[in-house]
C-alpha cells in the first residue's frame, strides 16, 4: 500500500538532485506532487517521469528569491491540486557558487544565500500553515545540511543559513506540535549533484588533492551519497508513520556526523 495516497505535496528545487529524487519518490507513494524550480525543462522531465509511472504531478516554475513568489506558488498549487499537506523546502544555494573566507566574503552573495536557504523556507512554511492548522494535519520537511551542525570552510553564508533553518524548523515544530503538524529537517552529507561537484572540486584544489581520491575520502562509507539515498527519509517523515516525530534534524551522511 502506498503511504501518501492523494496527499498534496509541494517540493521546491525539484528539477534535479535531492528534490527530484524526493518528488519522484512521493509520486510513487501516491502523492499529488507539485514541483518547482527556475528551470522549466528540468521540471517537465520530473513531471513526465511521475506521470509515466501512473502518478499525478504538475510543474510551476518559480524564483523563490523574488518578492511574493512563495505566496503565489502556494496559491497556484492549492488552486490546481488542493490545499498543500506536505511541504518540502529543498531549494538551496550552496557555497560552491562563491567560496571565500569571511574576511573577503561577498556581501551580496551572503544576502542571496540567506534569502534562498532561510527566508524562502520561512515564507513557504508560513504560507502553508493556515491550511494545515485548519485541517490539524500537515508535514513540513526542510532539506538542511550537515553544515547546519558543523562549519563549512569558506562557506559562511551556507553554514549560517543551514544552522538558521534548523532553528527555524525546531521553533515551528514546538509551536505546532499540538496541532497535528510535524516539522523536521534532513541533513544530507555530500550528495552527487552539480552544486556539490563544484564544491568538492574547489576543496580538492584548495587542499592539493587528486579529485577522485578526495571524493572517495568524503564519508566513512566511501564517496558521496546518491540523491535517492535521501528520499526514503523524506517519505517516512511525510507519512503517518512519523506522526510522533517532530522537531528533529536527521543526518543522512554516510557516517560523517554523529550529532
């Protein structure tokens, strides 16, 4: 039996990587999935994959850095599929786009990182909450990072935003625990993605290491994770099985972090 039958889910940053894997997994579990990112072509591919497997999916492109986009996105999904019952805040901006030490950090990049990684999840969560509170049911899942628990060398904005979003989600969990809503974070380790490709290339060069050897050393289990290693945790947290789990930040990191 599918675990998310007819639940309406919104997954941000769903064009590729972790977001894509979560969206497809939700579709396989029977959810009606709305996917969003800035790239229409990538979204269309994800929707096609879900529909080919017999699921329901729609694509709504959005730039979550733009004013009013979070509210507009939630309204569009609700009008097409119904009230959102599961929100996955996955869209993010990594440190690899502009890595620098704090003394040289780019202030505009700092502001954009916090806008995408922290403010967008805040606004989206705020926008879906009235519907969830009315039904006394809902799931909010945010893809944070192990860098929400540890430093990111030359990635101050990324680490600060991910520490911040975990705190935001824990506060929201405390405020909604008695209302049938659960709020949790997933903290992936290094995952194979375009964003992480750039990061490990930067670190390998910075440390004077061979890229392949550096990648193999990233986790105790060896190498990076696949996006599909993250999606089972998201499915569990979205399901009825996780009704008593809230305010948590789960590491899926290949044994890299133990806190």
